[in-house]
């Protein structure tokens, strides 16, 4: 059986989840069901959205009106917020934000539509087998894979204490309404929300909450692991916190992607060689998207 492939999936639901986020549910059968049932949190798939129709003009946000009609040439990468195998089918959930022509079209997918999906791709997060505490940090659309990871840790490493931190600029930019918040908390994970303007949860950056929590919940650095998925500026701060405290840290990087499996060389991530000043370029799609935070040369200034 193949490790990854091109599969057809059927849309079982596509609904607005919060002010800016949607949740797409895809059902795979056959080989696709078997491959996606094994998908790890942090892996992703490339969706062909070229033939999806645009929403009605009045439903296109003003800031996307200009870009909406751009032709979609390339597939688009998305991680999973949940994967459930049920009999000979596998259900895959994607939490997404409409930010441009492809994701805008994605909002018009309806129950019964067929989508071409290439995947599962990339490496995914490692599971914290030798740790007692996992700190999961999501910014914006990074919430999807972080939710998936929380679920996988709970299932595979039930003794690990899971602490989830979710950040966004404002309440409107959070990826979930109450039901998603409940889903995280009832899953056994303690969840802390932060918004830059304080309109939901704690006021300030989510990384400040992580630092406070680490200072208040001291345990051996070797027993804790931090996972991050979100904007590069957030990942950079997480990497600095982890380095200062000597805690292992994995971050899921984002790059604009074309092929999705290491051929076009379009998704380079600069990485240090063994902690030295020498660097090489790794491919986000194939060597990542999850990297050890220590090796990344972050491109953003904080
Ligand atoms: C491994 C991976 C997993 C992802 N998982 C998710 C997910 O679960 N949910 C979700 O909502 N989005 C996810 N994304 C981002 C998603 O792929 C983009 O939002 C999408 O491709 C945008 O397509 P578009 O045509 O709508 O907008 P575009 O016009 O292509 O992009 C709109 C804006 O977003 C920027 N952008 C687009 N793609 C990326 C990228 N990969 N990295 C950084 N900036 C980008 C563009 O520069 C532009 O400013 C993921 C990206 C990667 C690489
Ligand atoms: S997207 Fe082609 S090499 Fe990564």
C-alpha cells in the first residue's frame, strides 16, 4: 500500500465555525481511508480547489474582493484538526480561515462535493513518550493541528498532562466559539486563551501566558515539551523561551507551497547545522513542516 497518494474525498460538512474560521469535514474510503487513518498531527494535505465556485459577491469580504478572481493554479496545503477512522471510512476535519482566492472558494464546498486530495504529507509532531507535561501553543489557524495533537497525545500517552494555549489578535479572530473551547477542555486538556486586545481570555500575547505558566508550574525541563503552530513571530518567541529554560520544543513552520513533496524546492526553511553558525536549506513540505525549534533560523523580527 502507498504511503501517500492522490485520493478523492467526499465533503460531509462545511460550516462557519466562528467569525473568520470554517470547518470542512471530508470522508475517505478505500486506500485513502487507510492512509489518512494513520495521519499524524501536524501532517498536511494539498487540496485542489481550482474548480470550486466563488461565494456570491455580497458574501466576499471587502479586503478580498480584488484577489477573489485570481486564477487558482496550485493546490493549497492544510493540516488536520481531527482524524477519525470509522469502519472502512476515515473522516478528516480541516479548520481553515478564508484569506484569499482558494480558501474563499473552499467556503462554497457543500455536502456531497468531491475534492481531490494529495496526502498525507510531511512529518508531523513527535509524541511525548518520555515526558510528563506537554505545552501546546496555537496562534490563528495553527489551532487545527494543535487540537489534533492534543487528541493524539490523550489517546497514545494518557499519562501526559496536556496544557493548551490559544492566541489571536481579537475575539473575532479566534478559531472557535464556545463549542470548540469546550471540545478542548472536555478532552482533558487545560486551555488558556489570550487575545492581544483582551476581548477574550487573557490580554496580551499567548507566549506571555506560556512563560507565566512555565514559571508557576516548575518541573524538570527534561520532563516537559513545547509544541507550537502559528505565525512565525510566535514560534520564534516560543523557541527563545524553550532555549532559555532548556525545554524541548517542536514548531510547525509555514511556507507557500507548490508540489508539497520536495520536488519544486519552493518552500525552503533555513536551518542551523548542529547548532553551529553554518546553515542549510531544508524543505518545509518534506523535511517538515515540524522542526526542532533549535535548528530554525527565524525570518521574522519580534
Ligand atoms: C503545512 C501547512 C499547513 C497549513 N494548514 C492550514 C490549516 O490547517 N488551516 C488554514 O486555514 N490554513 C492552513 N495553511 C495555510 C493555507 O495553506 C493558506 O492560507 C492558503 O494556501 C491560502 O490560499 P488562498 O489562495 O486562499 O490565499 P493566497 O492568496 O494564496 O494567500 C493569502 C495570504 O496568505 C499568505 N499565505 C498563503 N499561504 C501561506 C503559507 N503557506 N504560509 C504563510 N503565508 C501564506 C499569502 O502570502 C497571502 O498574503 C497551511 C499552510 C501550510 C504550509
Ligand atoms: S512545496 Fe515543492 S519542495 Fe516543498
